[in-house]
C-alpha cells in the first residue's frame, strides 16, 4: 500500500517518448496522472486540460506524465487525432502500462474492468510521494486543483527547508561552541554521528537536511572529570543516573533547549567497539572522515536507509586513497582494522553490499545525487575488494571458523545507543 511521505515506486516503462523511468525526472516535481482509456470523451478532456495548462506548470518546475493501460501505438494515434480535431498538442510523455503492473503497484487497477481509475500522484524532487487522489471512472478532475496542491506543497517545502537549515545552523554553531570551550579548558572533544558527517559533506545530497536531534562526541576517558566541568560551564545538566551506570564508557548531558549530548569515552561502542584515541587529533572538529564512514559501516545487518544515506553522502564527496588527509577516505586503514577482526570485517562487507542494494533496486529508498548509481557502485566494490584482499591475521582466521553461527556483533538498544 502506498504511503504519503515515502519514496514513490520507481518504474521503467514504454511511453510515447520511448522508455522512461520515474527517476529520470529526479530534481523536478512530477504530476503522474492515470486515466482509464484512450479515445474516450472524459479522458480526452483530462489530457487536453493538462496540455493547455502545461506552460503554468512548466513555470513551477513540474513534469507531467500521463498513463493508461493502452499500447504506445494507441497513444500515438489518439494524440494525433486530438491534434487534428482540437489543435491541442499533447507535449508530455504518456506511458503504456499494458501488463497493468504499474497500476497494481500504485493501487489504482479497477477490480473488474482491467483499466485504471483516474489517479493523480504528486512527487517531489527527491522522489517522495506527497499527494494521492483517486477519482471514479466517470468523474473528471480539475487541473486547477492540481495546480493549487502543487503550489501549496512547494510553499510548505520552502518553509520547511528554511526552518531545517536554520535549525541545522544553530546545532552546528552549538557543536563548535562546545569544542571551542573544551579546547580552552585543555579537553579534546571531536564530533561523531550525523552532524559530523554534515560538516564534511556539501554536495547536492546536503540540500534536504536531516533532522539531527542530538550532538554526539568522542572524548578521552582520562579527561572525564574535566569534560563534566566543561558542560557544567556551558549550562548543560548531567544525566546523573545514566552517567553513573555507564560512567566508564559514556556520558550524557541535557541542554536548556532539550538538546541531548552524548560523549563516548575511550571507545565508540555500538555494534562493534572502535578505538579512535590515536586518531582524535587528525581533525579539528570531528573524528577523521574514514572513521566516520566506519561508524556507519560497522552497523552491518542492522544498517537502515538513513545510515546508507550517510554512507552515500560521504562516498559522493570524498576520494578513496591510502591517506589520512582530512577529506580523503583511507581505505587501507579500514581494511587493516577489518583484517584483525572477523566480526568487524563481516559487518563492514555486509553494509557495503546493503548500500549497493539500496541504491540499485527499482524502488530505491536511497538516492544518489552527487554521482551516478553505477559509479557509486564501483566505488563500493573497490572498497570491499580492498578489504577482502587484505591479508588476515591469526585471530581473524580462528574466529572465521565459527562463522555466522556465533553472533559477531553487539545488540544495540534502539533509541538509547543510536549515534
């Protein structure tokens, strides 16, 4: 069942403009509208009305796509007839859903007549379904109403984007303030998590900013008391019960605005334990970009679309080389860690394959915006190949004998241990 605010099902299908895919129009608003059949009066009014009003929708950055279960040949003949009898040019593609699979996917196939209901689906530039309307077979639709909905959705998006950008800027400023105050007190803190990734990624994928509710840091256990003092000076309240329970490995603070701050000490402990102590000085604001990538790839079987989105953003904006430059992904470093830990190796290689699946499928929940999907796939394969080819240590080989029969990662309690 289709859901609003979820990715619209993609397709590749014949049309009056040759084979087209919904993803071909990424970056534009799309009005996808279905009608029951060619050479019928109400349907002629429908597609002609969209054609007559197309210039106004062009100004809104909207792409029309018509759709019925008739063949492409039928569409072409009907379009020609409409032009000859009414003078109206149908200047947008009409797709031929001959096998009715698209109608089934979008849930508008009539139960007994093997045609589609009249449906309107409005899809935003990221491929997200924002509006659904289904009409009876014998009821036409108002193009003016479709225009009103598009304008409203665009205005809401504009306001939301502005609000998100403002919130993101405030969070970024607060993160810098914390790091600066820590440094002034001889304390080393570095950002991890989604905010840290945003500091390093500025490609097209950064436009729809994610809502990061918390600020996460990595720090040194030897500076634990001074870290508590820094947050006290900044007006944060310690989560006393949490800090007492996990005092050796993690601290949590709450700001006056309700913003949570987590500080991982000594190790980043999630599905796997990662030690960044020797690398904490390689970047002024965050742990190194290679380690940020590793915090996502270590998730393994639990990797979700939101995590894959972060991986894609990192890979689109960074070259892969054997270097610890601030903006270079050091794949040899990642491969070396994986060669010593079979569990980490298994989770990282699993995640790389999962990201490929999420960007390659017909209904991709993760979109590439900075490079083509096949180019990103080659990058993922190259990283995975380097990891696989790295010579493995004795402990790795010994652990591999048990394989996946023994769980190789820690369970993370959702909502508590997310970074």
